[in-house]
């Protein structure tokens, strides 16, 4: 089984916190991009001999994939279906931003069966600060419209926004719960280099929230969603029973995946490779019938071990049998300090532990010999 990721790097406007490879006001390039994307899919399927692999999930991410017309999306679908073996129960997701212009009926006809909506907040002041184009009212209406056609609707939220309060974040969480969604992802705002947000921090125009307040927000998020029957199956992801995102789980369980589009990443049989981040270079390569791959590495046993630790602690836990004595002792200390629990043969992080997953991972790897 294999997962397919399609990167659509176009947006109406780039948000101030966004560090993904995306381009605003480039509508003139979209048709060229679709043509190049089709060529890459065809070349990659042939070169990597992928036609026999059954595709279990397809994910259109971005950028803003819903910026494409139905005709353009259909063209991509037709190419995928022609060159890959799509499973009958394939999970097919498209990311969208809240808007009154989304034709959900047409998206349903294209065989999408999962919608992921970039809400980020139900507070208009917070949305304005993040440079989002929608209002909280538009977000709610988009969700309600999506639910008329799709059973599996997910949204993203952000916490840790400057000037965000515990009350305003709790309001967004409660609002999401009342909308009867199947899946909610919530991310701590990160001040990535070379973003407008990082420049605002450097110029002392804004201040980060305290870590203590961010922990309080995360604790409220986890407790509220778990109280309402959501399972926290990864640090930032919560789902009702039977609605976990299969595509993301394939990443976390180290399955095979192939990414198409500028800056897309792939991993096949422990060989990881990635595409150029430069749009014109992407076009140039495919115009000359060459895959736009700029880096490739064969994962070593050590690489694989590190991924098992990192991905395991973020999701279902890590097996005790893969830890040495020092690592076991450290995890026992995490249990005493309330950062981890034991469940049969696994160590699983608590809510407090999940908030500091990265530091726990680094400590475990320090003890790796």
C-alpha cells in the first residue's frame, strides 16, 4: 500500500506565520503547474514502478488546493487513476480555506471523501492578526455547508497566538465541538524563520505568549476534546472513533508515500527524496522529462530508529524492547514526573509529556548507544 500527496503551492494571500512553500497572486502559473504535475506523476509512476502498488490515501495539500477549478482537479485525478491502482476504500482529502465559493457537491463528485478546513480560530481579531482572509462567521458557514455533502470533515485550530487568551481559545475549542466535527487538529503557533511573524518578533512589535499559558491552552484542548469522545491519537490530532486520518497515520507508522509537486517529499522502501522548492526549476526539469528531485538519501538503521522514537512518542507510544537500560531509566523518571505512562509493552506520553515531546525525544536519543 502507498499514499500519494499532491502539493498545490498557490494561495490568494500568504499568512504571516506560513513557512510552507506557497506563492500568492500566481494564478497565471496554475495551468503550467497542472501540466508539469501531470508529467511528474506519469514519469514517477514509470520510473519507480508504482503502478502495481495499491493507493490507500490521497491528500491534496498546500498552499490552498481549493484555489484550483473543478476542471483542473479532475485533470489531476484522471492522471492519478490512469497510472496508479486506487483502492476502493481510498481516503481522499482536500485542504480548503473557509470561503463561500467552495462547490462541495462538485468535490464530492470528484471522489473526495474527506475535507480539511483551515479555520485556525473562531475569533475575528485572531484571524485578522494571522492575515487570514475569512471571518469566524464564514468559517462556521463553510463547515455547515461541507457537512451537507461530507461525513468526514476536519478543521485546524491554532493556539499560542499573541494576545490570545485562555477564554478566547476555549471559545474556539467549544465552538468546534458544537459543530459536530469528526476530526480536529490543533497546532501551537511556531515563529518560523523568514516569516512575517518572525520579523514582528525581532522588531519587538509583538510578544510571544508565555510557555505556561500555552501549556494551559493545550491542557484545555486535550481535556475538552477527550471529554467529548475524541481520541488523541497524535500530539496535535484528535478524532472520533473510526475517523483518524489514515494518510497521516501512514506517515507516523513509516509507510510508503510519494509526493508530487514543488517541494514535495517521498519515502519508498526507506529511500527518502524531495523535490526542488523553486517553481521555475520544477517547470524546467519536467519540460526536459526529468524528475525534479534535488535530494535523496537511504535511511540507515540509526535514522530508522530515530524515526521510531520520534513518531512513536508523538502518536501511539514506543515499545520498551527497543530501549536500552539508560533509556528505560529515563522513561521511568518521566513516569514519576507525570510526563509518561506505561501500557503493557509501551511507554505513552501524557498530555504534559506530549507538550514537550521534542525535548523527551532528544533526551532518549542522547542515551542511545
